[in-house]
């Protein structure tokens, strides 16, 4: 079965669990392929690989691609750190007969939903409270205090955009959230 032409978008404030959910979906649903974004932030130690987690570019390389019209959407997510979706990624995945799945911040998710419209299922992931979000970001251990407070500040703004999405998952109990995500995506792909 070909899922070419379909897109699944998972967006959430940083730390809400969208990457955990998207990784699970990629394991259990073979018709999905991850859209690898381009970004200009530094690679996280040994856990990330160029061309797998992101295409890691310099700011100059990134700006050149903006000028060439190579992005569907791009954003300066944090000051000096650019992220974006390359048109070539979507073409590559649809040519392989797969649906593309995105793991992007909320503004990026809204932009992608506006671009793909009914071709996309856009899912908003949230946690029960900002306190829980802070705990999870601390426990992940990837942010210093400055980056953590930037992310929490941004989260309060992002939570206002939930109604632009087709569905919301509250990621409290992880197993339940994974099941819910799987059900939504399978229904959308088989429609
Ligand atoms: P995001 O991609 O939205 O930034 P992550 O998937 O990296 O979020 O999740 C943030 C952290 O919270 C990770 O350390 C992850 O293992 C953990 N996590 C995800 N879901 C849950 C959950 N339901 N309960 C507790 N911890 C969770
Ligand atoms: P991180 O640095 O934690 O990997 O990602 C920072 C934020 O940028 C996350 O919220 C992530 O989802 C978002 N992001 C990743 N790729 C893209 C993209 O292609 N476009 C946009 N707009 N945001 C992205």
C-alpha cells in the first residue's frame, strides 16, 4: 500500500514527549518515514548523527538554502539556531511510497499543517502541567538552566496553539499516549 502524499505532524513544547512518541510510531508502523530537518545547532555529543537526526548545517549554508527556495518552512527556533524542512526530504519519502512524519515545534507544526492541509494529520502533544514539563526537561539532562528557562517560557506561548491541530494527546502515562498516537495515525493512513 502506498502512503505517498500523506503527512503526519507531531508538535509540542520541547520536553513534552513528541520525539519519544514519533520514535515509537516509526518502529511499529512501517509506512512512515521520518522527515529529517536541517538545523544549525551543535550536534548533541554521541547521541546524534548528521543525516539521521538532522542535517547539521552552518548558518551560511542554511541561509543559502533559504535564498534558493529549498525549504517548505524554516524558523529561527532559538536565537541563532535555525531549523527547517527541506522540500527534497518530502520528495524522497513520497517517492518511496511512504507517509512523511514530522517532529517539529508548535509554530513549525502550524506552518506545516497550513501547507499540507487535509493531506496532513496534525497532533498536538502536551503534558499535564508546566511543572511536569520542567521536571521532564531536567530529567532529560540535555539543557543548561538558561536553555531550560527559554524552553519553559516558550512553552507557555506555544500552548495557545492547540486548537490549530486535528487532535491532542496528553502525555501523562506514556504507554497510554503511545497507544493513542498509534490509533490516530493508523486510522489516518488507512482512510
Ligand atoms: P520532546 O521531543 O517533545 O522535546 P522528548 O521525547 O525528548 O520530548 O521527552 C522529554 C523527556 O521526557 C525525555 O527524557 C523522555 O524520555 C521523557 N518522557 C517522555 N514521555 C514521558 C512520560 N509520559 N512520563 C515520563 N517521562 C517521559
Ligand atoms: P532540538 O534542538 O531540541 O532538537 O529542537 C528544538 C526545536 O526545534 C524542537 O521543538 C524541534 O521540534 C524544532 N524543530 C526541529 N526541526 C524543525 C523544523 O524543521 N522546523 C521547525 N520549525 N522546527 C523544527
